[in-house]
């Protein structure tokens, strides 16, 4: 119905009868802190003022387990960053970002000055990520307990990545008696996706025959790549240093060959003027032979050095490419039995 006022009384009547514009629902807020919670918050603040950051973090961690609020996740993450516990800092700051949203699109009520604290948390999170790796764990069955190095980190599907120290880790899942565990390595600042395939108890096997029973066992999967940053940089660095050294040797040899050629030409001129035919024992002839030998030796040495430098440089580039870390680790099932199969991609 169109509402168009035609007079004062009509306008008043229509104003009361026209529907009011819909107002946006208020964003959810954290319930007011209870007395014990306020005491714990005050105690944590005093500990921070005293420089006892670890003790203050323990209090906020206890509050997080009780309240599951974004503010407690924020404080645990920021205090962990101050303690250089980058793994816990990344974990809780990621939780905080997921709960609070962004300054432009917050998911919950945020206090004044939220944008500044949010940007600081973002900067700390980026720095923490430089020191830890991230595992994106994907399980085939919902509700499976996901474990990393024997510690349960959640239940599938995991909403956020699992932040771990650089290096190899055991990643597994358990559900209704079925379980699977694989090895997955990750570099600092890197990320891996781990696929875990679980079959519920009593599930039927595929009708297609299997080629080999041994292929269904987890041990039959290709071994994880053992390449690491140390091996990569040592190999590339050694080849690059060898290439540079051979290049220097080649340059010095070229200079020596040029000097020897000049000496040889001068000795040849003297020999032509002093004698009609060179024979051993004559100073000019001996000087010519010695200079000619040096020129040939250094010329051959320079050619070999430059060839070796080129080969070493090519080897450094090839090693850097072949030993680069993989971008993905995928885990699947082979046949009907729970198992893993790893595939690597760039």
C-alpha cells in the first residue's frame, strides 16, 4: 500500500498505519563478566604489569576454556606472541579472527578502537606464521577425532588449520574403531593439506578386484620426501660456490695465458733476429718454447674452468628446482582397507 499524506490528520493516521523500517539486529555481545571472572581479569592485568607474562597467559587460557570469548582468545594470542610461543599465538589469533570478523564486517559487537587492535593482531599473526607451519587436515568422515603427534586437535571437519613447528609430524584420525595415521612434513611459513580417508566399521568393500594385497597396506605408499631446507640450500650453495670459484680460476687463467702469449710473441721476434733456426740451448729459442707452453697450458685451463663453472651453475639451478619443497601432501585410501597414498605437487 502506498502511503501519501494529503493533510495533517491524514498524515498522522498514515504515519501510524505505515510499517516502520526494519532495523538491523544488534550484534551479539559477550555476557557480563561474573565476580570470579573479574577477579581473574584483574589478577592477569597485575601480572602483566609485573612482567609475568606467562602467568597472565595461563589465567586468560583458563578464562578462554570457561567463556570461549573472542577477547580471551585475543589476549591468549597476543601474550603468546610476546612469549615467542609462535605456535600458540598463531592458533589463538586465527580463532580470534574467525570469531570477530573484520573491522568492515564484524561478526560480534566490537568496542571503540577495535580497528587498531585488529591491525596489531594481524601484524603479530603474520610474524608468527613465518615461524610455524600449517596443516590443513581433511578427513573423509565427519565426527572423527583428529590427532597431530598424538594430541587431539579437534573433530572433523576442522574449520581452521593446525599450526605446528617446522618438520615432520604424525597426523591421524579415529572413528568407530577405524583409524589412519600418516607422516606429513611442513616448512616454516609453509602449508600442507593432509587428506585422511576413514571407512566406518562394516562398510562394504568395492566390487572391483585388487591387483595386489600388498598395495592396500599403508607401508606400500611412497615414502615421504626427505628433502628439507638444509639439504636444498647446502646443495645449491655448494654448486654456486663451485661455479664462482671456477669462474675466478678461468679469469685468472685467461690473464696468465695472455701474458704468456705476449712473452711468446716477443721471444719469437728475438729468435728471428738472433738466429736463423731455433735449436735447444739458445736463450731466445728456450724463452719462446717456455712461453708457448705456458700460453697453451693456461688457455686449456681457462677453457676447462669456464666449462666447469657453467656446469656447476646449471647444477645449482637444477638442484634448487628438484629439491624445492612440495606444496601439497594428499592422503587417500588404497582398495578397501584403510590406508594412505601420498602424492606430491608443486
